[in-house]
C-alpha cells in the first residue's frame, strides 16, 4: 500500500518546540509520533533548510537535529518550481514578500505530494488558499490536487 506523501513546511518543525503554544505543540508531537510509525512518507525542500538556517544558533541546531532524526527526503528548488512560484505571485495568491510560502506550495505540487502540512493558517493552510493554488495548478497542467492542512488534520483525521 502506498503511504501518503506529506511535505512539512517550516512551521511544523518549529511547533515541535513551541512552549508558548502548548495545544499546537501537543498536536505537533502527536503528528510526529505518527511519522515515527512510518505511516507517511515525509518531504521538505531546500527552502525549509534555508528558513531553519536563519534561526538563532541554539534553535537552528535543535531544528537541524530534528530534521536529521526524521530524515525527510529533501526536494530541490528548480526552474519548474521557480516558474510555478511566479505564477502564484502573478495570480495574487501570494504577495512578492511571501515568495517562500509560494515556493513551498510549488515544490509540493510539482513533486505530486498529497498534502502540504503547515501551521501557517494565514498564508498556507487554509481552504481559500488551497482552492486558488489548485486553480493555478490546473491551469498550468498539474492535475493532482494538493491539500493544504495542519498537523491536526493528519493527527486526528486521515488523508
């Protein structure tokens, strides 16, 4: 049986240690427990690594250790990702200053990931954004619909 493919955007890794948001941290920890059972195939991109590297040194070290522990497959940002990112920005789905969020969606789309997992409710994990992204994807020839959801939807409910 094929395991669902999940792209873990940077906020998911951050909430593993979010003592200031105990409910989201608990859900995130539960989500990672499911990952440990190998129920899902997990992915990140170079963008996630870049965002982690901008964290303050102690947090950066801990986040990189977490990524090393769970060993997600790292997807590269290539010309196709750049093109789709620009399409999202040109269609006003993302503003130019949210280019990294657009790249997360583009890389997940191009690699036919089942769901992009994020705690970024404003810019990624929401129904309106998902519908607009999938509309552009269809227009650009990407037929597989991508889900944009939080770790809660994966922890509590199955894909």
